[in-house]
């Protein structure tokens, strides 16, 4: 019986989708420590992600406008990040990919609060 249980567990785990090199926490979200986050420039997220936003959100065209929706250094506390991570935004387009979410997370987490 134990062998069957172990075999079933092995088969179940081997059928899970590959999520790449990211490390995931128990709640299924990528676990990114501050050391692992690479700084991402505004120009990068503008060309990779924000082009999906600017038709409806004019504020998304500038870094100043974007920063109003962010908590510098804390992507999970940022309204913008929570909206796209949940799939609520973009409203009339496919949800952001894991790569796009990680780029946005890297950008937000690399920001420092203004003095």
C-alpha cells in the first residue's frame, strides 16, 4: 500500500506544469527575495508591458504616473501589481505572462521611496 501511495505521489508531481526557474511559496506565488530581484528600467516595462495599458490609462505613459500606483520596493502592496497579478487588468487583453509579472515585480521592488 505504501509503495502504491508513493508511486501515485511521484506520478502526480511529475505531471505538474513546469514553472521555470522561479521558486514558489506555499500559496503558489513566486517567492522572490530582494537579493534575487534585478533592477528593471522604466523603459523596459514601458515597451514590454505598459503598451497594453495606455489606450485606457493615460497616466501609464509616464514614470511619474506609474509611480502613483506603486509602493516603491513592495510589489505585493502596489495597487497596479495586484490588479495585473489577479488578472483583473488588462481588462480587454490577455493577462500578463509570468515573465511580464516578474519584470514588473523587479521594477517595483527596485524602486526606492522618494525622500
